[in-house]
C-alpha cells in the first residue's frame, strides 16, 4: 500500500491498482498486464512499482497516474 492505493500482484492478471481511500468500498482503478501469467511480487517506491513475474521477468512501472500505469523498463529473467 502507498497512500490511498493498494498495489496487488495477481498472477495471471498482472498488477492491480486499487483505490482504498474508503476501505469499505475499494475501487479497482487500473490493471497492468505483465503478459507472463505469473506476477508474484511487488515493491513500490515513489512513483514506481517493481513487479516480478515468474515467466517474463521484472517490470518497472510508472504509477504517477494510477489510472494509467506506464511500463518504463523491463528486464527479462536470467
């Protein structure tokens, strides 16, 4: 979680960004597909989310606009 948002790595669905400003009614704001069907870990720092995917590697995603996440970098698995 970071501020009013929760960031969830959701396996086949990639990254979900959820508005939790009202915890009684969380709202899905956007989804970023990691394509690899294996998103399993996430770390958020500032305006970037680092999402690990078992199959396709590491995605660095600009989340400065939670409604429109943008892939900034990608590193394939080793």
